[in-house]
């Protein structure tokens, strides 16, 4: 059977993918600002490493808690309204950082930001499951997930200059305000495939090939969806595979996101505009990983591989590509660009991994449960990030007192390099063939 799309099927689904891509870019831009301003805020507000880790933890705790509810909330009210409400909350919260006068104020602003940003990935994954056939979902996820890297690229190229020219408060205000421009485009362009006037029948049929079209009458969930309790979902090994996969690997991205600028300062004495090119380079490299990570399983599926085998094989390759982090401190101790190349490769592996682990949800669950399961896994990943933030704060303060902070980074790089292989083994043990759940 020919699984390639008809030539006349149309490409409007990629316009929808671009909307999700830009939302994710804004999400990570707002999230990253504080790590770039850490040296400035440490001087002005006299933060310790533990103070900063507590601020990071406040974000992650509320992000994790928000994810637990965001998935179910979005499954109930639909992606159009749910995504919009999420973005409004996180954009206002990002701007509110400018009003903070002390550590407690930043904790409050980060907590609010975490609640708002928790809606991004459950919404995004649900959009992709609604607008793309199964075989294209990893590629679409890889493309929108590369927005995380673009946000992390834009931040070091703009935030230090805004802070230097106008003050750190304006860095939060300017980046937070961008979300409202996206909101206009979202309401103008987005709708469910079954309702969209710009979507042709050929493309609609292609999107839903090989599956039954779920109830097109409402963007809200049916009574059956409302009965999908967390307890019911947690009875499935498939849920635990995703949850544990996120728990072990999401914290690695959090570590790079919040501590890479601090590492470059501790190791090489670089900060502010001096690290802009280095940080941007890491995330430019990671962008290629995100897109390639989605392309490889599609390539294998088109050559006749079963979906589960293509997905598992691809994820194993990406886990292996993360191993160079084990040697990042030793190999790059005298050159910031060597470190950037190694960490860039590892973050590219993470992005490739993420493109696929997110897609395992729509591989294994019906659309009505996608946002809920994504929320559970995202919550686990955020709790893992919260745990690693506390460990890093204690670890780094300990080694800072001993005058050997670099040893603390060496330990963390070992953790970062091994996490993906551990996660892959756990996921494979729980779901060797990624059998689809019937609800």
C-alpha cells in the first residue's frame, strides 16, 4: 500500500506547525532570560547559588504542577482556547519579573511563569496529533520542538544588549510582550481540521488516513474524555514509559538551559555579551538535531519499518549521541569553543530524543488522551528538573567553598551523558513494541 501523500493533498498543516513552532520559540525565550541575567541579578540582589536554585525550583514546581492539570484542561476545552489562555498567563508573568525587587519577588514571578508555560507542550502535541498523520508526527514535532532552540538562540543575542542599554527590567518586558503578537495570528489562523475553511478535502483525508476521524462536532472533549482520570491512565505501562522517559531526560535540558551561562563564567570568566555567540552556537547546533530527530524515523517508516521499531531505533541512536557529555569538562577545559561543540552535539541529541519521545504518546494513545498523558510526562520531567536544580545548588555551593567549582560541573556532565541510555532501557523494558492503548 502506498503511504506517500497524494501530490495534490496540500500543505496547510505545515502552516499550523509553524504557529506551534513560534509559540514554542516564545515559550523558551521567556524562560531563558533569567539565566542570562543571573550575574547581573546576583550582584544587585546578592543571590547565592542556593538562592538561584530556589528561584529555578519555584518555576519547575509550578510548571510540574501546572502540567498535571494543563493536559486535562486542554483536553476538555480544546487546543484553540487552551493554548491562548496559557500564552496570556505566561506572557504577563514574564513581564512581571520587571516588578520584582528581591528574591521572593522573583520566586513569585517564576512560579506564575511556570503555571502559564505548562500549557505549551500539551497544547502543541495535541495540535500535531490533530493535524498530522501518524508517520509525519515525529517530523512535525521535531520542527516545532526546534523552537526551543531558536528561543534559546534569540535570548543571548538580544537580552544582554537590552539589559545593557535599557536595564534588566526591559529585557523581561520586551521578551514577554512578543507573545501577544503571536496571539493575534493564532486566533486568525487556527481551527480544527474538520472546521477549517482553508483545508482541502484531499489534505483532510491524508491527515486522517488509516484511522477513524474523531468526533468533529466540538473542540471540547466528550464525556468519555472527561472520564480519563489520572488513575486510569497510570494503570498502563505505556504511560509509565513516557513518564519515566521524561523524568530522566528533561532535567538534562533544564541544566543546560539554566546553568550553561554560569558554567562559561565559572570556567572561562565570560558573561554578558561575551557569551552571546557561544550560547547561540550551542542552540543553533541543537536545532539541526531536532529536525533530524523527526526526519530519521519518517525515513525508516517510509522504507517499510514498523513504527515502533523506527521510533525505538532512532531514540537509541540519539541516546548514544549524548554520551560525549561524559567528557565535556576534560576535553574542553582550556577552550570554550570545544565545550560549545560538545554540548551542542549533546543538546542536538536531546532535541532529537524529544521529537520522538513526545511522539510516542500519539503512537500509543488515542487523540482524546494525548494532552493528558503529555501533561503527566511533562510533570514528571519538571519534577526531575526541580530535583536536579536542588542537587546542583547544593553541589555547586559545596565545591565553590572548596575552591573547585569545576569538579561540580564534571559530576553533572557525567549525569547528563548517561541519562538518555538509562531512560531508553527503561522505556524499552516497559513497552518493547509500543502497543497501542484502547480506551
